C-alpha cells in the first residue's frame, strides 16, 4: 500500500516537473522569439528607406537655360579629370584647364544644386565613383559614363551638407536636420544613434576618429562608439561650425570668428581669431583659411600670428569657397574660378575661369519685360540686371544701398517708367535703366518695405509691411488695419477696374474708392490659409494664391471655387503668378511650376527643365515665358508649355 502511494506520488512529481519544464521552456522560447522580433524591428526601424534610379540622358525640349554665374561649391579629381560642382551644375576640366563637359541642373541633372562631392569606392563596387550631394535631390552617383540618383524616401532629414567616404567602403552623408547617415552599398541607416537629428554642417576625419560640425552645437568628436561635444564654453570660437580639416594627429575646426586646433581629440588652442573660416586646408606646418572677402589666410602653425594674405589685384582670390590639394599642390575654388598656389612664391595663379555669365546672381526674386522687349531681373540681394532682348546678356546693373533686395518689378505704361518695389522703398526707373525717383516714408509711404505695386491710370497702389499707400493727384493716402484691412502686412495687390484686391498676412481685402468694402479669411470663406501671397485677375474673376493653401478662384459675384487637383499644402511664392492666354501659371516653393487650363479646368505640374523647384518669378513676352527660380532663369516657348 505504501509502495503504491509512493509510486503514485512519484508519477505526479515527474508529471508536475515535466509540465513545469515544458512551461519554462515555452517561456524562454516565447521570450527569445519576442527579443528576436524586437531586434529585427529595431533593425528595420533604423534602416532608412531609399530608392536608386538612373538619370535619363534625354534632355527637356524647347527650354533655354539663360546665362547665370556657375556659383562653384566643391571640386574633386576623378579619372584624371577635375569635376567642379556649383549651383548651376557640374563642369569637367582636363588638367590643362580646358572644359571637357558640362552637366546643367534641370537639363542633365535633377532640379537641385550640387553642394558637395567625394570620390571613393563603396562596398560592393569594383571601381571608385564620383558622389555628389545635392540640396534636395539626394545623392548623385557618376561612374564616368552616366548618372544615377539615390533619394531618401522619408521626410525630416533636411538637405545634404557634406560627404565623406571611409576606407571601409562606407559613404557618410551629413544632413542639415537628420544627423549623419551611412550607405554601405546596400542599405542606408543612421551612422550612430547619438548622431541622429543633429544639424550637420561639415564632416572630417576617419571611421575611428570622426568629427562632425554642427549648426548650433559646436563640433562633435565620435571615437570608439562614444561622442564628446566641444562648444564655445570649452574653447571653440563659435558654436556654428563652417569647416573641418584633418592632418595626421591634428584636426582644425573653422567658425565665423576663427578656427580651433585639436590634437589627439583634445582641444589645444584657437588660431586666426576673428577670421571667418569658411574652408580649411591643413598641411604639416601650415593652415590655409579661405574667407568670404578677405582673401586666403596662411597660418604658420609654429607661429600662430601668421601673415594674412591680402589680395593685391583682381587676378588673385579675394575669397575661397573650397581649399583642397591635388598631388600635394594647394588649390582654391572661388565663385567662378580655380586658383593654384605656386610652391616657390606662395602666390595664387588663376588656372580655370568660368565663361562669363553676364548676369549678376542666380537667386531671382522678380522678372519683368518692358515695351522694348528687355528683360528686367530683380535679385534677392543683388539689385537689378537689365538684359538685351536678343543676346540675353546684361546691359545695365543697378545695385546700391536702396536697390539691392528687390521684391517686384512692374511696368507703368501711363508714365513710361519701370516701378521697382524693394525692401527699402519704391524706385522709378527710365526705360534705359536710370533712376528717376526714389520714394520712401518721407514721401508719404506708410512703410519702406514694399512687397508689390499696382499701376493705376491716376497713380500707384503700393503694398507695404504696414498697409497700402495710394498715390494719386491728391497726394498719398494710406489704408491699414484701423480702416478695416485684414492685416497690416500686405504681400500682393491686384487691380481690376476701380477695385483693388489686397492680399495680406491675415486674409484678402477688397478696396474700392479708398475704402475697404469686404475681407475674406479662413473663417468666412473656403480659404485654407489667411496668408495671401498672389492675386491675379482673370476672366472677370480672380485667382488667389496662398502660402500653404494653394490657389483658389473668386468670381465677380464673390463666389469661391476650390480645386480638388491642387496638391495639398502648396505654397505659392509671393507674386509668382501670371495670367497668359487661357492659362494661369503659379510658381511654388518646392513643387515647381503649376499650370491651370481654364478650358479643361485642371492643374498640371511642370518640373522638367527647371533649375530649381522653387519658382519665384514669372514673365511673358513675344510667345515666350520666363521662369525665375532661386537658382537661375529658363525661357520656354509659350505654346510648348501650354499644350
């Protein structure tokens, strides 16, 4: 009996143990599976989605790329040819300085300025390639024959600012918002978790000794999987880093107020205090510093108070965008030239000069064609160019303390003048480009910052940052919020008959006979944004451009029409709208040009042939349309564009 009881207890104990063991095993199996799935999820989450596509050799038809400065940014030696990238594209020179090939942005390359380059072999490639970082089109890859494009699919990374290829076959890219990412030929992921979301401005060093310059956090030193930050509180001249250069055990970090020297990862001293160090080149006993307008500073590292190079003629560089070496010889890249430093004299000699563009800048803010067919070009901060209608070469340039930030250029046929709205008042020009009159607050303007102007038979209506000023025979009269204007900050004006439409930061106001008759905002109309950026009369009604809400139509009876095919959250640039033929053209901040067909009632996006997706100004003349962007101007035949 006792033996039977003992056997029964033993069986129950064995059974209970088996159950416990099974449960324990299942627990660890489930936990291991969960951990594995979690790890796979983490890996998947850390990877950045991207796509690679070849860039077509076909070029946009019927598009003229009008002359503009190349705006050189970087240079690399690849296949015994010198590749120089700039805002306008990529130029290839042989070692004798002769131009061999040109690849223009918008024609041969995506509509985004190249900003940085690197040469090297990434894992999986048999041969080195030329890698080109762009402002908004990802990374371009050139194998000596054709281009391909690597583009991130997510958002929030910002623009590429710098590239660095590591000896292990990893390509690092610094992003203005997304930190440092690494491409190994198959995947893209953050280089290290501690470097996520860092606003990167420069990269330097190597895989085991990496230096990351930032926009506002100083310089970050990554070594052995850990990071150390250096700020202005522990030696760095400034927290905004512009450049990095490494030589043996030394690293130099350039800022707007000088450079700092580090040795073996430790801060040592500051050099060239007060010098804006936008590019650096470190050698064994010298540090070359490229400045914005003070030439190139040569610092002898054995004597920190090294001499500053002062340009003595226009043939020597007053600035340097990029300093680099080719076979031990220092070179300096400027906005439109390449200089070589002579070993014996240390003087700089121009080796490459870009073909003269004629025009002053690429960042266009206003366009207008006068009655003689001359193209008037207003720049964001470089005044005005007037171009010949035949050659499209500059004939007149005007830039002074008032005429530099140009917002609008409008022809006035009643008085045979060109009216130019600037950030410092209104300026009237003769057809030949001579300044006839300057109008400011002392002349009755309610504010000097002028955004737009509307021409009237009896005078002018002027949009300012404090309201609208009307000039007529009776003198100036100003209308602002106290009189019912939707907002004091007025961006755009549109005139039709006696009615003046004022687009403001707070909505759209209708002015007639000197009084505000009505106002439209998001609260009493289909407007999606109160910020009105453009107003164009068309077919008895109005097309209203907004900053973030696309374009809407307002008819003569006050009825609004929304467009379902308008991309959501579209930003229409200030006064970048034009009515031509039976179409409306609208320039956007980042979607290129939108064209509305009033017969088919649909919008069509146009990006092919544009040097940038940021379309800032439009003009039309003699069957041609001029499209101004923040990266140059193109000319298109009207019929080809509007088909």
